[in-house]
C-alpha cells in the first residue's frame, strides 16, 4: 500500500479539531492510546520519543500519523461514492 499525498483540507480540519475553539484537550493522549492498541510497536516508539525528546517531538509524530490516517479514510470514502 502506498502512503497517500495529504490534501490541505485534511491538515486544516485536523488542526481545527486540536487547536480550534471546540478543541479536545485530551486529543494527543487519546490518539496515543488508540495507536498503542492498534499498533503497539509504533505506540511504544512514540512514547520513547516523548520521553527522550519531549512532548513536541511526540506531537509531531502523532500529527503525521493522524494526517495519513485521515487522508486514507477520505480516499476510501471517495472511492465508495465514485
């Protein structure tokens, strides 16, 4: 499977979700837990990055993961309806 290119709309919508007026303050923690369940190796790696390099480094990894995940979901929906 090829990693899809990310549309700017995907980035914009996620940034609103995490930094907009209705933002969920537990967004990063909830995503990390979800990743740990779905992909324990990646979850542990992100935890290690957080411990070694700090919250900002871990947040970057979480954001990239979420961008790719959202783009894949959008692409699947697009395929269903075309």
